[in-house]
C-alpha cells in the first residue's frame, strides 16, 4: 500500500507515516513463486516433511511425484532415523553424530574424540562404525533384491528399503506391487532396523574383553 501524504506540520507528517508503516503489506518479490501469506505455510510443511521421515511416516504430498533430490534427502533422513533408545528405526542420531565427530577429530589431527567436555571411548567409536556398516550393507542388499523381484527403479527400491529400515512407513506406491518375496524382504528389514542396531550395539558392549597379548603394529596404506 503506497501512501502519498501532504501535511502542513512536520509532527502530523511523522505520525501519519508511522500509521502507514503499520498498515503496509509487503509486496511479492518478482522471483518468489508463492504469495507472502503462503510462505510461512510452505515453511511449516517443509519442516514437517523434514521431521516426518525420522520415524513418523506422515506425508502431505505424493512421494511418487517427487523430484529425485527430494527422495534423496528423505532417504538420508530415514537412514539416520530417530533418537537412541527410542521406538524408531535407523542407525540413530547419536550414532550419526559420533561418526561426524570421529571425522572431525581425524581432520583436525586429534588423537581423541571429544564432545561437550568429555572424551568418547574407542569401543563406542567401533560400535558406531560396525552398526553403520552393517546397516549400509543390509540396505544395499535389500535394494538389489527388490530391484530383482520386480520392474522397479533404483530410486523406488532404495526408498522402500530405507523406509522399512527406518520403520517410517513412507512409500512411492510400489509396496502393493511387491510379490511375497519382496514383502518378506521389507518385513525382515523392518525387524532389523528396529531391533538390529540396538541389539548389536548391546551385544558388542557385553562381549568386550581384553587379551593378554597384542600383535606388532603396522600401518596399512589408506587411500
């Protein structure tokens, strides 16, 4: 709303300009595809769809019509999953955060992995690596099995496998087209995603033992 005001005194002009600013409605930038009143709603939907793949499984649009970039970001969120010791699936947020801390410590050349004034023990780091590698292998194998069981693309099969591993419940619409073999794969992957990483981490923690001897150290060629 544009205001053209002509007053005799400066005080009246200032007060009228202040009133005009309070009533002013922001105009749409030429590059904005949404009206300004819808931007907050679109931002809320984006936040909702960023939280839902963690384990909720609610969706506000059809994932079968999504762009590959949207599916890929959703795949990563479903793989990480929910928080540790929760009812959600995935490798858990703490495991992913520990992996990032390990990478950051290695980049900085620090001998220990520290977080919030505490040092993370080495056996916890090994548990995070083992859980992540087993999860990656399980998702890759199940994705290949789903692609072999029907005429599904890599994006569709990977999305279904990660949705099952994270016990999310999202789908691109191919779940009903799976045969008994494909549905059995998803059932096993859901069971593994819910109980597997947690059970494996507990088992590794309980099986920790110390040997009375150590082999000579030798550094392999990496990279």
